[in-house]
């Protein structure tokens, strides 16, 4: 069990996180009105977008009004940046007010303002269990891309001491982790596993020789199986966050890890990426974000990431909506009965059943109906009946779809097989 678990799993970074729902709605509307008017007045690119949609900034009063404005696709942002020298004319302040500029693949350029809390990572790290005085190994890249600095800013706000470790050098990373009383890790989940394996290879006892207690991971998917493996290996609390170079922190897990709370610095919509229609809670769609950031006020930015809202309130007390994880990119999903099914969602489901050795989802069509079949291979000596019932329920909870389950003999499926096979014939 984690030392100091209570200290790390209680409290909030900012009282805003627990504001009552009514107050939150008022806050959101006020922030939205302010940012749209600011962006219209100061960013030429945003003014053009609103004018083209024939929307006056004063007409955007609340989240529903935003829908009149088309989503700004990520690919469009790349094009706009190519056409207009500085951030596609979407910057909301003069360039001399910036602190840094980052470059991500695309290429896409992202600004950082001078404000200490820029990127909004403080709340995310606190919610993940980081506290003042933690010594943290920050394994996000510090050069060109913003990951390293983004975390660095947030860690400073929380009062942590940072080792700017960056990426790679797994042997040195493992040695630092053993030599210094490092209590926190920030980086991708897979790299933490690489470091753990390297540490074992070097003969360190990962549980005894290291003092790691908390990890904040991001930048890639965190399958539940990997989270469990890391938590067991290090006796560490692993929480994830979701953010992008363009937007900063968008959402993050709290101690309950039941979805990711939205940051108070953003307004998030989940929409059908083809029709732009809003999705109901639980239904997957594209994450579209408006940031309350005067430096780089992106309005209705389509991330291309797929997620869904969680409806129930969170026992942690934070009143923000939550995202049910990131399932993947919109282009990779298969649509079944009008609902997106992404391999990551299926991994999430299957990850909850250690008895499932291999799996494959087959999407077919019977009559005019899509059919979805989960083909699974089970480990030996498993009591099938309760497992299949529980699996059915989990599939319905996560995918909002019913599926057939077919238990196939061991050796039927291969690791290299496609995870979702679409055998529907059209016409
Ligand atoms: Zn919570």
C-alpha cells in the first residue's frame, strides 16, 4: 500500500474545482463570452472565422451558441499556419508577450504565454497526487515540443522539485531514480515500464531501492493492464491526463480514476465528427475544445480525438464533467449501428478481464442490422458463465452496444490478427 495515500488523495489545488453546478454554469458562460469577444477583437484569424459564419461575437452567450461556428479541424490549423506566418493569425496578443514557441510535427507552432500557470497543469498534477516537496523526474521532452515545459510549469506551481530528465537514456533514468529520493514520475506510461525493466536488469530492487510514490502519465494510451502492472511493480499511484500542445491541459484523473475531469480553463464538446451534432453522455464522438486562454484563444478546436462524457457526479467532489478516457483518433474508429467502436475501447473492456487471453471483434451485417461479435480465447480453468455475463454488461456500459460473445478454442487467434475486423458487405 502506498505510504501517505490519504495525503495524496484528498484536497484540491484550486477551490474552483468544487464550485456548485449552478455557479459553474455561470462561470462557463462568462468565460466563454469574454474569450470570444477578446479573440474577435485581437486575433484576425478568429475574426475571419466568425465573419465567415456570420456570427457576431456578442451572439455567443453560452455553449449552445458556439455550434453556429464550424469546428476548426487540426489539419486546417496546419494549413492556416502555412498561409499566415504567425500561428495562422490566431494569436490573441502581440508576439512580444510570448515566453516560448514550440514546434510539433505537422509542422505546427504553438505559443506559450508569460503567465506562470500557462498550460494549466497544476490542478492536474495535484489531482494525480503530487504534493509540495515531491522530487519529480520529468521524462517528457524539453526540446521543440512543449510536453517537458508544460509539466515543468505545473510542477513548479505545486511546489515540486524537478529533475528535467527528458526522454531516452533509460539506464541513467533508472540510476537517478535509485540514487535520489525521487517520489514522482511524469512521462509516458510505456517509458516508465522501460525504466522499470532497465532497473531490474541493473539488479535494482524496484520496490525496495526506489521511493517512487506517484506517477502522472500522458502522451499515449494507458491501458488498464499497463496501469495495474506499473502500480504493482513500483507500488506507485498512476494517474493520467489529457492535453495537447495547442490547448494545454484539457482533462485529468482524480484519485478515483473514473474518467478525466475537465479543466476549468476549457469548454469541451463531444460531437459527431461528420455531422457536428452533439453527442449524449456515454456516446463517443470527437473532442472539440474552446480554451479560455487570451494568448492563444482557440475556439471550437477539433482535436481529432475520440471520447465520451461520463454523466454521474464524481465522489471526489470536483464538479467538472468527465471524459471517459481517450479511445483513439476519429479516423481509426469503426461505426457500428451509428456508434463509434475504437480498438482502444475494446482494449479497455478486455483489459478488465485477466482471464481473456486473446480477442478479436468482428463486425458483420445480418439483414439490415450491424452485428458485433467478440471472439475471445480464455485462459485455462475459467468459470465461463459469470465471466460472459460480466463481459456483456461491460460491453454495454462502455460501447453502448450489444454484442455476441463467442468463446473460441485456444490457438484460434493470433497476436498479429486485426483487432477489429469489418466484414460487412455493402450493396
Ligand atoms: Zn473525481
